[in-house]
C-alpha cells in the first residue's frame, strides 16, 4: 500500500516495471522536500534500471529557485535576504517563481525507455502543455529559441530540467490561478521584457483541481505512461 511521508505519498514497491508511480499530494509541498524525493527516486533508477518511473503533480508554497549558473542579476532583491525561500538547484534555466495556484509536474523518467535526447524531451514537455491548453480551448505557442509555453504573448509555463545518466528530474510549472505579484520580484527565466500570465486570465474561475487531471492525462499519453498508484 502507498505510505505517507509528510505531504507526499509514496507508491507501492511492487509496481510493475512498465508502469509509472503517480504522486499527487493533497497539500502544497515544500520545494526542498519535493526535490529530495526526486533525487531519491533518481537514485533508485540508477541502482535498479527495472524500477518504475515516477511523476509528481503538486503545488509549492511560495519560493524562488535558481538553475545552474543562473544570474543573481535577475533577482530584484538581495539574495542574502530574500523575501521568500530561495533555492539554488541542479536544473537548467534561470530564476523561477513557485507558489500555490501554479501546477508543477516533476517527471523522473529514464529517457533510454523513451528517447535519449534532451532536446526531444524539452519539446515533448512543451507539447504536453500545448495538449492541456487545447483541452481548455486555448492555443499555446512555442517561441523560437526559447523553452516554455506562451499564450497571446504571455509566458504561462516555465520548463527547466535536470538529467543525469539519462534519468530526469525537475520539469514544468504551469500558472493556473496563482497570484502574480511575486513575479515582479524577479526577471522570470531571465527573459527581459517578456510578460508572465496565468490561465485563469483567459478562463475565469479556472482552478488547479480542474487542470490537474488534464495534465495527468497529457503526460501519460505523451510518454506512454500507465499510472500504477494514485492518491
């Protein structure tokens, strides 16, 4: 049976190797705790190549993260005294803001089971988001040379991944109905002059609870995943 660790639910150890464990915590999960869980699952796949893959769908309490080599120049505050928790992490990309009302997906996948190509993986994550927006009657857009997803010129989703020995962590963050003022404290993703948006500005009243099953389905279809546990 799944067991609860904090706000996270761990899947069954006997899950079939072709399946993927789905974690859907019912409450926002501290960023550092979710990050640690991803690293533990990544290590599990290093040690046992037949172990199931895993995906987390969750929200975070408000925080900021900086990718590898990200510039503190994109922070509009003193990094020694941040207004919210600030994490320097092992993903690509610049500064990202996480907060409730933003739906985050963290796939820990062995790309050798899919396609060992990071460019392919990033484009597939973008397509997952395009698929989700299409279900809402919205047309998501890629911008040449930039990673993420845009809607009418507003960036509504950020993507940043880490990968070791073809096993991924981190993933995507889709702004659903989050507060927007925290984005003013940074230059999101280091993109000067690019506006940030949320889906509820196009679909009034939209909630994370409505979008989450769409994202769950889009991930399963795009990566050929069969969920073996769900909470």
